[in-house]
């Protein structure tokens, strides 16, 4: 990390569900990491992140962030408002031959793989349409809609991290050529993240370590688009007493619910600060933790939030 480059961090919630305590912790860490160095923070609402986007969640996320006491600089960006910019990036990849049209459905991909895959696992794209069509028109002439896939370079890639140990991925072997534009021409998630991070001048991406594999895909896209790489900082997630991450069953732990119950947001901030290795009062504002914050104090294990501490948070009025 260069000392001269002003730090720009980001909060990038996807409005696919209510934000919960796990999000609160990651967002606070992102904010602390940047603000503690006098950096700026931008907000982006990632409403292109998959089919589960619910517009009502945008307002809820904005209210939750405000409730927590987090702020950002300048107007926030709604990802779908920048479709032109995202499409231009897709076109520029296509013009460089870095993409190809693909008419495979999820069922085709599944059928082409030898090992049976069940549930919600990500399927490796086996490259069925690589080299198959001269152009998008030729692909569409099959009578099927076509997506665009990114030709992922072969080989291993080690991603350095500002907190997690370096992690090695072979995106081609693990995921294969992933989509950069869906069949309806919507820019796909990884592409949108990379283009918008560059557009917003983001230099530090601090987020949960469930997104480490995304960093490798994003790195390849950044290189193909001639964009710089931000500093990645992947932090452990919040888990319950059984070690399960919160995301899947977040309803009773949602920030909206805590807010509506009249919980003091400073208690949530205090919990997050203590979970980050800071010895601070039980209740405080994000800004009051700034002077003490250091990533060096953050534990490398997941943050365990057991029933007792949760009950305490829920009744912290
Ligand atoms: N919007 C994504 C999420 O909420 C984060 C995007 C990213 O950090 O790449 O999971």
C-alpha cells in the first residue's frame, strides 16, 4: 500500500435481504479501517447482484447504515444507474477478444459435467461454447439467447491481502469462463463490481472472507480491463455458537428489527469494536472507536456471537 495514495474505501451492500449483524461488523471494520487513516468512504448499492434483489431493501439498507452511525462521502451510487458504463466495459472486453458468446443453460452446464452437482453449488463452466461462434449474431442464430463469458486465463493466481493470508486460486480450473453479461445483456456481478470500484476510485476493498474467491475473479477482470487492483482486505465472518455464519437465517438478527425494537445502535457498535480486539466501553459511536482501531488487533478467527451476547444486544435499549 502506498502511503501517498489517499485511501478510498467502500460500503457495497446488495439489496437482496435485510442487513444483519454480520454486515454491521464488516461495514464498521471497512469504515474504521479507512476513516482511521483519514481516508474517504463511498457507498454503492449493488442492485445488479443477482435475481434476489428487492427494491425495498435499498431503503432499509440506507436506514440501517445511518442508524449505525456510518457516513460516506458524496452521493451514493445505485449500480443499475450506470448500465451504460458497465456495458461499455463489456464491449471493450469483447472487442479485445476477451469474451465469447455462450448459449448454454444451467442445465446444459450441469449435463456436461461428469460429477453430479447438487444444490446451490457453483458449477464450473466447462468451456462448451469457447471457439464455437464467430459472433454474438451467430450464437443467436441458434434460436437461443446468448450470454457473454470471459476467457479466464489458465494458471494459479495468488492474491495478497491486507489481513488474510495470501490465497491461491486457479479460476479457470475452479470456475471456468464466468459470465460478464447475462442473456438479457445485464452486466454480471463480478464485472459490475470491478468497473464500479474503479469508477468510484476505490483503493481498499474490505469485506467478509466469504468473498475471497471473488477477489481472484475480480483480479483477472481488472487486468483484462487495464484497471488497477485495489488492496483487498478480507475479514472473518460472524458466526453463531455452532460456528454457522449468520447470513442464511438473518431475520431475527436483522439491523432493521433491532432498530425497530428500539435497540441503541451504540451497543451494536460496542459489540463490533470489542469483537475487533478493542477494549472500549459497551456503547459508543463508530467515531469514538477510531483512535483505537487497528487491523493488527483484529482476531483471525470468526467472530462468535452466542445466544447470551445476542440477547444482551437485543435488549440494549
Ligand atoms: N455486494 C456484495 C455483497 O454484499 C459485495 C461486493 C464485493 O465486495 O465485491 O456481498
